[in-house]
């Protein structure tokens, strides 16, 4: 492109100049041409930005939000973290969430006896910035969720309606075209010389009289660069060439308006939660709910079980007796429907755990949807070493049927606690899985079950070497060959080496790079390491 223009200018100026002056003047004329071509678009873009620019406004005193709040934003109309924070703010009676398409939902926290459509939140409030806690990074969010569930368990409900009360305050979040109802100009991409449509990101808070109390915005336009150059845009799926473009406007590329920080700094919106108080209240309310047989399964108090169990994530002390009793009640009460957080508290269990295993197994056996209920049984795989040395009748019942056992991968892995006594059961499971048809959508579940059998053998170690011939025979069967050769050959070969197979007889999988020698070296290194349930 530049070469063609340079040649044309050189041809035209060749009548008057020659040598170095000719080349210099032709080059300067070429640059001037491609610089000039971009100027109309750049001039228009700068003028448009100037006409749309509004000064940022920050209130000198915190804005006391109250009454009916209109939350206008470009995304969906569900009640998210900001909506929940506004509803928890003292003095706020309702929050109407309105999207760009004009659809709106109004949310209110009302007494549970109030008639109307019930709703749920997809967030639980706003958090102030705090130091990152690597041992329990989700603790603040968990406390927010517990606080919300506590509020709902105290005879409250979240009501959703389509009425539109006159707002006392409007919180407008923008992220889109700066000119309403204007179609984007054709020059956003490709070879057009027109600039893109102006884009605005903004947070604006106005009162009932439409007086702006707070505003922060970022305006931007993309226009052809000067001098004009060929550039690229898009990604792997839509890569294309076009005129290179430069961003004009506020801030840097990908700059964002810090909506949550501005609201926390300049308004009275509810923020954060006292985590210790929330944890204490969560335990107390959960215990009361479990003791009350009249409470229905839908009561929000039972959702507190997840937050309470998960709060032990960063705890390194054995579970106390009172907490253990509460855990037993959670496991035996069908009104607690979710097992989220169970894995965290199980790690703190010390001593005999047969009662916990029995309750979890019974709960799993009683469930109609075994896949959904699998976490009740699998979370207990985090119990101390040796906890599964003596199998329970309920656990034997689970392992007796491949349709039931294939989801209980944690239980299968822990059969290794029994030592060589578990070998017949693990071989039986592998035989059953080699011929079992899990149906159209069950391939990955059955693969996880066979991997769990492998982990059980790996836990037993060389003492199970007498099972190696049958394991090799089963891995060559039609039902397991693909899982062995394509999905997990290195892991299975590691087990076979642990069970006594010579590493020199191994061959590298076809879908792996490198040499056979390097593959054997890697397998030998893995086989020499002690068993690790997270890896093996």
C-alpha cells in the first residue's frame, strides 16, 4: 500500500527532482497522504467525545439511600449482589431492577405471610476490600450468604412483582452506546474509514428530582489510526484484517468504572458483615431449625448448613463434640438437601466415624437420583486414614450394584483401607464396569468409577500384586480398552508397575509425545512415590 503510493509520487515528482531529494519528497508525500486520510474521522471522533462529555460528580457527604430504588443496568433483571445489598440497607423499601430492553422486576423483603411471587437472589451483598486470606478466600462471601439466609429464616421472604413505584433514587449503570437508540456506525471494523459508535461506561446516581448526586463515566471511540496502517482484529474464530484503529477517550484500554467501590465509598449501601457473629448466629439458628420438626424443607434455615460446614475450611483443630453432634443431625435430616461444605468439615473429624459413614451411606441409598446425591457419600473420603478398614452393611449394599456404586467414587477409593481383603471386591467392580452399559450420558461417570478402582488398588500397593494378571486382562477387554489406552494409560501403567510389572515392558501411548524410554522413566518415577489420594 505504502509502496504503491510511494511509486506514484516518485513518478509524478520525477519530472522535477531526482536522486535523494526525489526519494525524500516522495516518502514525505506518502506519509502526508495516509496521515490526511485519517483526519476527518479523528476530527469527528474528538468532536463527538467533546459533545458527550459530562463532568464527574462526587458527593461531599455519603448519599443516604432510602425508599424505592431504581437500579437501571444493561444486564439481566435478577436480584444480584448489589440488589441484595440495597435491600439490606436500612430505609430501603424496594429495588426495581430495569434492563436496557425496558423489562423490570421489583424486589421487596417482606414478612413471609405476605402473598405474592417468591424469588431468590443470585448474590448476597457487597464486600469492602480486605486483605486476601489464602487459607479461606471464600469466608467473606460465605458470611454474606449466611447473613442473607439468617434474615430469610426470621420470617422474611423475597417478593418479586412487576409494579413500578416512583423511585426516590436512581442508580444507573451504563455499558454500551453513548447515544441512545443510535445504531453503531459501520466503521467499527474492517476497511471503513468511519469511527466506531461512541461507547460509555458510567455510574450515575440521581434523586427523585433527577438531580445528579454522583457520576463517573468513561467515554471512548475507536477511529482509524494516523498515519493509516493495516492492522488485525478479532480472535481465532473471527480473525480479520482492516485499518488499524486507535482508542480515543477517557482512561486506558479496557478501563472500567469501579461501581461497587464508588457505591461503598459514597452511599449508605449495606456493606460487609461481621464474620464471627455471622458464624455464631448461623450455628445457633441451624441447630434450632434441626430441632424443630415443624419447619418445612423449604425453610431458608436449612441452607445455613452449607455455610456452617464450609466455615471449617481453614480450621486445623479436631471437630468438637458439640459440632460433631450437629453434623450427625445434618446427615440424618432429609430437610438439609445440599451437601456443599461437607467436605470441609469432614477433614476435621477425628476418631471413630462409623456413625457418620452409616448415615451418609443410608442417605445415598435412599436417594432417587444417585448422581445428585453422590456428594453425601464421596465427601467422606476425606476421613482419616484407616477409617474404612471395617466395611459397613450399607456400604456393601452400595458396592453390590454397579448402577449404584458407579457414583460412589469416594467410597470405592477408600476400600484400599481394608488392604488385601478389598482386592476381591475391587476386582469384581472392575469386571462389572468392563461390561456395564451406563447409557448415553454415563460414559464419564463410569470412567470416574474405574479410576476410583485404580486408586483403591494403588492405596493397597504391592500387597495386591496377585491381582495384576486379571487387571491386565480386564484392561484389554472391549469395555475398558479405550479408557486404558486413551484416557489413563500412564496412571494404569503406574499401578501395574507398583503391582510388580516390569517397567521395561511398557510402551508409550500413541497419543503421547516423546520416546518409550522417557515414558518408562516417568512411570517409574511416579510408581516410586508414596500413594497420594490427590494424585493417584
